[in-house]
């Protein structure tokens, strides 16, 4: 066992301490509890399913309120092709300062006012926990990713957004609220356009935060009464899974957040928090084990990690004084990326095992998020572990990706009210 492995194990931060089979079972049990209205996984009904048809030519106002950025555009279908016009990206409201309820929704309206005379109904991809209702609007329950708008909690996001827009333009509009993970799934279905047959679809976001969604039989959603028989997309809010024991440095990072006991899995593995965990582990190693030469550590982000692991003589490279210490640091960072990949494979594998039959068509995992695609080593490790989970069980999968999946899926979702 190397000094890095020994150090990480002593703080419960090692990949080898993640019991795959035990955690798959635990995650599936929490999914079942959530469908009954219990436990740590909200399992939020979306009242959306994969669209049977698309409407051609109707221009919609599309909003994507993400973990870091706020994007807006006009979108429509030209045949099977998606057209996005007048796309603009700004900072997510309340990501840099505290906003009250009126300030928050007015900021949204101000960001889209340039589009109001060019579009009709609204699709709003809202990347935070919302309790959805049958009218495809919902109540804001939780802001993760350190968005600061406490007065917005408990408000109806669609209704309040429309009220703020009506101050600028009184045109009557419908609005559909959906989670970014749900938008990703719907976008993947639209991009696939029946080119390949799949047993089912899983939406997987791994960027600033982490979440999953999937398609469930409505008969199993027992916490909602009188649902019509059929299928419905469920937003798992998988980042709230509490079945993984936090490591010492996971806990330090979580304790610094506004809601330290919520979104525990997300705070162990996702892009918003992983660089902080890495920094603390490198710092702790220096104190407990020691480097050959003095290390000048300072905070860094995952872009710096990828550059360092790819061989760039950049920010992280210059924090260490010799080749041996850089080798040690790279081992530490690769191990923590591997741990994150293993945990992501566990939750995706748990969902795939729930929805798939052995020896059938593949399951599509529609993936989105900068961390998934750009963090050096993550995707290859994720696929390695997912192969290990699904292949012995005779289940195939395919990772789907595409351009602007959130916006495409949000456009598809607007059609449920037509």
C-alpha cells in the first residue's frame, strides 16, 4: 500500500472503501422508499413522459437556470431539427449575493425580456429541487450549489416567474417547469430520434452538481393518488443519497455549506466540491506524512487538476518543488477522481438494474455536465466500473450526448400543455 493509499484509507477517502454491491442495494431501497414518500431520495414525479409528437414551427421561450449560469433563448423545431436563436448566457441570479423573492424573479424576467415579443409559451429548466404538481409547476424546496435566495423557498417557481414577466409583457403564456436532469433525458430522446432502440433512458448530470432521472411505471409511484396508468419521468435528486459514509474531508467541505446535512453524496463527488476535497487531502497529506520539499498549496479548481494530470506545467505543477512530490500529488488526485467515478457508476448501475431486463436492448444513459466530459480520467473510470456492474448481469448500455441537450429537452417539455 502506497503512502497515499494508506493516508486516504485512514480518512475514509479511498476508492477501495466503496462497497459497490452494498451501495447498489441501499440506493435501490431508498428509491423504493422515495416512491412511497419516505427516506432521503425525494423521487419527485415530473408529470412528464417522453413526447409522442413534436410541434413544428412554434417558437418557445426557453430558460435554463443552472448551477453556475443562466441561459435563455428562443427555440423551435424545423422538421426534426432543433433551432435555437438569440441564445444568451449570464450569471445565475443569487449565485454571488443574497436576493429576496421579488429581486430573484425580477432578475429572471429582466434576463428574458428581449425574447418576449419573439416567443410564446415558456419552458423553464430549473436545476434545483422542486416539488412538482400536476399542472407542471412546482414549489421550490432547496437551493443547492450555494445559490442564496432563502425567500424563494416555498414559492411556486412557474407562477412567480410569469407574474414577474407580466409586469413587462401581459401576453398570456403557459409555463412548464422541469429539472435539468429531466431536460437532459428528453433532449437525448429527441436527439436519438428513434435511430437506435433502447429499453429505457436515464438522465445523468455530472457537472457543478450531480443528479439522475429515469422513467418509472406510474403504478409504483404510490405517494401520488389517482395517477393514470402509464409511464412518468422521476427526478431522483440522487445527490441527496445519504447511504455513503462521509470521509473526514468530505465532512469538512459539507460542514462549510449552508445546508451541511443535505445533498451529502453530491458534496462528496461533484464539481462544486471535489476540488476543495482534493485541496484538503493534499494539505492533510503534507501535515501527516510530508512531502520531500515544501509545498506551496493554494486553492485550485478542476480545470487546474485536468491540466496537471495531462502534463501541463501550470498552477498545480508549480505548487510542488520536485518530481517525486508531483507524482504523489497526481496519485492523490487520480484516486479521488476514481472514487467519484465509482460512486457515480454505483447510482447509475442501481437505476439501470431497476429498469432493464437482461439480454434486452441497451439502456441509454444521456449524460451532461462539464465534469463528466472534461475532468481527466473521470469518464474512463466511470465506464470501467459501470461495465463491471452491468456486464455480468447481461445488461448493455450506451452513453448518449449531444449539443444543448438541456435546451432541446426543455423545448420538448413545452409541448405537454398544447
